[in-house]
C-alpha cells in the first residue's frame, strides 16, 4: 500500500479525516495525496487566467489544511482537478496508481439523517478503488479486530482481499468472518472462498433479513475496530445502485468501514 488519496470536501472536519489518513499512511510508509476539485466552465471568459486563479486558491486552501495536521514523516502532496470528482479520482489513479481512498461518510452533505452523503456515495458506487470510510472524530487506533461481513463467500478475484490482508499483517489483526444468510440465499452463497478462509480466525453464520441486520446482531459481541464489506450490486450497499446516498436507517457504523472492490485491468 503505497499511495493513499484523500478527497477533501467542504466539511469543516476535513482536517480530522486528513489526520487519520496521515496516521494510517505512517503505519504503511505510504504517501498521501490530498485532492480538491474545482469547477471552471469552458464558457467562462478568460478561461486560462480564471482557471489558474481558482487552482491557485484551491492549492492555498489545501496547504492551510495540511498545516493543521501532524504530518509526521509522511510525504503529503497536493492534487487538484477541474471537473467532476469521480472523473478526477479515476484520472489521478491512472496517473499515480492509488491503492486506497480515505474519506468521510459525508464530505459535502450536511444532512444528519444520512450515513453516506451524495458525494461519498457516488465515489463508492462509481470507482473501483478500495475505500476506507472514517466516521467523524475518529482517530487511528490499532486495528486488532476486523469483522468482515458478507452474504456470499464467493470471490471473483482473489486480489480484492489485498487491502484487508495488508491491514491484517500490519496490525497483526484477527479477521472474523460473518456470513449472513438472507432471504433467497442459494447453496452457492454459502460457499466460502479459500482465500477468505486462509485469513479467517473465526467464522460465524447467521440468518437475517439483510447483511446489515446481521452485523447489528453481532456487533456488540464482536466489538470490531474495523468493519470490512464488499461492494456488490446485491451486497451491503445495494441501495447505492438506486441512489447515491445511504440513510442511517439502512446503515450506520461507529467504526471505520473498509469497502473492498477490484480495480479493472
């Protein structure tokens, strides 16, 4: 895990998210790229000068943000993009090779009833980069107990587990698997990939209406430091495929959530 990208929104707690990312990167000896998005329309008169001025203001804002955090020995770089944030993340990934995104559940949206706001939801839905969603006010602590919840144990590609394996090794963590049998499950859903079993310390099988309800049932007994889920259209965040937000009534986590997905070749 070498390159971590932190998209920064207008949330006043952005410096806390960046501090978490810096602390996390310090553990892995990784670099942090702080990203801000600007929007300068091609219809704007004097486009070049306007664009340069907006970009400069954006960089100054990011430098002020960086000055608020304890950088430790982490290499922190600035990345700005003119256009849509999802397109920007994809472009930066193509250029640099991003191993992990770290962001807040609501980077721009202030609606308290939401767990994932519109911007974060779009990033989770439309990028193929592993994502670590860090709740407001969270500081990094040893991730010793990881709860990995899923409704199907079949993995299309083994490398989807790379971030989870890296975290497990770095923190010497215990990975507990939670297989949730939901209505309409098949025998194939109950098969668990050998790559998952290889990193598993304990396996629990439960039956609930949704994967999230299974997590709720076992969260207190498991007391995880990190919740790990897979991004699938029929999986944990399936409502994202209908809309770009997730209300707290459907999902809410008080610990960081690692969302695993596979980059396209």
